[in-house]
């Protein structure tokens, strides 16, 4: 896992204009098996970051905890499954000129790569009789997105031999805002400490309404955010010393807030986030939910660099030469010596969190069958948010008491139509399961999406009345 986390971050660094858009829910294996549909399903600590209003619902566990739940997904709408696997398993393989030309064409896409990693080290929830529940957790979240226009893709893989550099003249060279228009490379890695509370506002035999709120203290391990659109270039990055970035002469600039290597994740930013949610139950069958998540801001300070519009500079290298895409792309788009961008040191930068609005409806047909519909809308365009609305239909079915099967349909958030699948072994106190966001994405040649979520130490005790 550490290698995957580091590589995904370096991918983002993939331009000190990083990359990152988050897909909907890899945060727990039960939600992943329904394709991310969770606004009305999520209970106990799993409601953190989704809908804290569910913590006030009747019927949840009195005490629940987990250790080591995780999920990861990598997808593309332009690469083949074979190519995507090479970026993971054959990163050291060298690219031929023919390979470079093919990849330059296929990376010319609004969704060339989307990567998400969620890992919960520990989460606990406790019900307070007659009031609701409180939950805490620690979670790592990485989300990233690569979308390149034709020039950016050709420069990345062909370097100085890219067509835009033919007959290159610095005097007549186009601005980056012209040459790279439509390019987006974004990423965020956050270390979260969450606290959420939920309570019942109305508790009648046929109607129950609960509300909840969540707070999170966030350590920023890294951010890279580059967007080129509307004739403007916005690019900044702040990376933990964990990644051993060589900032060259920038490191000696008195305006550069250099962070030296230390222990742990070595955060370079911090922030505060908030969630608000409502959950309504009508009778024993119908559930409705709505939430606004990730309100708040981050302040980035360490190793912070920014770039603005400037003339296109010809590279000296011949571009990416292996399937170690993340590492090599960093040399082209980041603050290295052979970079397209000239970065300047900065002291601080305040950035909004990836705010989202979630709405869902669920129908509990019996204790063995439940279905739900979710819609999630991005409320801003920042590193870590989904690039487009998400819509999902999810189903939980228990053919026997100790086995729960999950599936559904979902689309949006930078991905094509997905068919999730989850399998959970369940008892009165224990759950363990594994799931994928898209069965077809694991197998099909086009539009591949490799994803898995798993949890093997989820425990629930008692039942809140």
C-alpha cells in the first residue's frame, strides 16, 4: 500500500500541477459493492463523510468498530485494460517510439486516468440511548485525475519531438494557456481525523427525522492542481518531504518555505472540514437522506510553488520513456530543471475542500432486501472533487442470513456505466467482505476500471432501539 500511495501521489506531482478528482465511495467495502450508493445505507462510523444524519437513526449498532478497511480504484476512458495494467505491474518496461505515439493519442482525453485510494486505519461509533450516536475515525484519502489536450499528451510522450515544437522559435512560441487549453492535472492526499454526531429530532411511530454534523481536522500530505481553461493557467503544488522532490535553486530562495525531511507523513498543510446531514424514515420501508460534505478550507504552506501563464518552452528530453508514467511525467510538468512550467515560491495558499451535495432514497423491502438511489453533485472544481455528477442505483440482498450480496448500476464522476459487485459475510457481531466498483471494468478491453475494496475486521455489538 505505501508504494501505491507514493506512486499515486507522484502521479499527481505529475505536474506540480498535479491531478485529482475523487470518485464516489471507495471509503468502505459495503458502499463499494453498491457502486457508491450509500446516502441512506451507511450506518454507524460508515456514515462519516457520507451522511452524519444516519448516526441518529434507530436500528444501528450500539457499538461498532473497524480496523484497516480500504479501497482503491484506477480507471481510464481512453486506455485499454492491457495498457492500464502495464502502468501498475510493468512500470520499468521501456517505451518504443511506436508505443509513445500510441499513448500520446490515447492520453488525449478528458479522462485519461482517474485514481482513488481510501484507507481507514481505525473507526469507532457508540450509540447513546434515546439520543443518537457519536463516531470517530482516521482516514487517508487520495484522489487524482489526468485529462490532457492533444499538445499536452504529445509533449508528455514525445518531448522535444512533439509536433508543436517543429520550427520552434521562442519569439513566436504560443502561451501555455493556448497550447495546453483544456488540460487538467489534479491530485490531493489528505490525512483526516473525523468526529461525527447524529441525533433524532422527531421520533414518532411512523416518522423519524434525524440530523447530524461532522468535523474533521485535516493534515495535507500533498496537493497539485493545474487547470488550463478560458485563457488562464492556474497551477500550484505543495508536497510533503516524504516524496524527496528536488526543487533545485528554488530551495535556496528566501521566499520558499522549505520543509525538510522528518518522520511520518510530514504534512505541508492543514485545514478543517464540516459535514451536515438529514435522514428521514417513513414507516419501516422508506428512507430519504440529504447531506452536504467537505465544507471548509485547507491552508497549504510547506514546499509551496505556483505558476502562471507563460510562453511554451521546448523540452530537452524526448518525453516519458517507460510505463513509470507518474514518476517521469513529474519531470515534465513539475518544478524540475526540464519542465514546461517555471514555478515561483510562495508562502501560503488557501484552497476550498471538494464540497459535494448528496441526496438519496432507499426502500427497505424486508430484512433481506434493500434498494436505494443516490445522486451526488460537485459544488466546486478543486483538486479532490468529482468532475461531474454521479448517479447510482444500489441493491443489498441476503439469500441466507450469513451472506449479503450487493450490486447495482452507477455512472458519472468521470467514469462510464459501471456494474458493481460485493460479497459480505455477516453475523450478529462480525462482518467481512470484498467488493469492486465495476465487474465489467475488470474484464473489458475498453474503458477499464480496476477497483477493489475490502474489510475483514468490522464488528458490531447490540442494536439501538
